[in-house]
């Protein structure tokens, strides 16, 4: 069964600090990888995704993520966070065969202090 | 466009009561999903419907039933609610059954079982 681990449950940063949120997955096949974000009071929405090709993918609002196959990781980064990045971030995975429903990690709550 | 609409948004039940969460999407999506979100556990898949007329169990189906009434609607029923089912429930849909990984979520339904 596939699983996703997010090691940081709650991260507090000051504005302009750099961000890196960890995500590791377990799956016995080729995967697609995603980061979703849930801003306070809003719907979950897709931040970025990786299917194949360049392992460094860029998403909305200056976020990027790097797929490292050997480490089964897909960490999310942003060079300089803003107060508006305060949200909960979820890593997710699905397989390219079989059941394609997404499996989500436990989430990381990011609090950016002005 | 309304996107994905869930009702009710809030509900309090007593142990043993039954209820149905309704979900409708107006994007002509083929696949629909029910997730529950619990603190520290992220989103866990309860049931999903890859296409109209089909439903499949997810990670945590026990205590729930679903109906894909038509292409637009996917309901989740709790036959005999238990305190362990206190959670926030999210309905989601996507066009391609997970191929793109871009799910569109509803606002969530907060359920408390006393």
C-alpha cells in the first residue's frame, strides 16, 4: 500500500525566511507526486505536481519541489516566505497503474510571522 | 460555477444516529471522492467513484456507505454514527480519474458525534 510521510507537523518562520517541507513516500511502482495547500478558510487546492521529466518542478506563488527518486522524496521549497503563505500543506501521491485516487500525507501547518 | 458543493457544512449527531452527507459537482467530472481529515492524520480516503455507476473502498471505509446517484452527485452515509467518526469530511472530484491528480475540493462538512 502506498503511504506518504510528512515529518514536519508545525513550522513557524519569520517573513523572508526560506522554507523547506519534507515529504517521503512509499510505493511499489512509478508515481505521480503533488503538493496541495489549504489556506485558512479556503478549499484545498493544487500547488504543484510532478509526473515525469525535470525533477525540479515549479508551482504557483513561487513554490517549487524537487523529486529525488533515490530518496523517495518530494520536498517543497520557497526561497522567501510571506505572511500570506500561512496555510497547511499536504504532500500526495498516486500510482500510474491501478487505483489512482490520491494518498495524502498528514500535513504540515506553516505559520509565517510578520 | 459553484464547483463542488457539500451539505450540510456542520452537523452534530448522537451516537447511533444516521445521516447522509451530500456532494454535487457541476464541472462534468467523471470521478468523485470522499475524504476525512483528522488532526495529525491528514486526509484519508473513505470511498471513491471512478465513474458513474462504480464505487470502491478507500483506506477507511468501515462505518460508511456511498451512492453515486448520477454523474453530478456522490453521497456519503453514516448508518450508525460513532464518536470515532467525528471529523471534517471533504468531497472532491476530478475529470480524469486521477490521471492529472488535480482534485477539486468542496468546503468540507464538520461532523461531531457525541
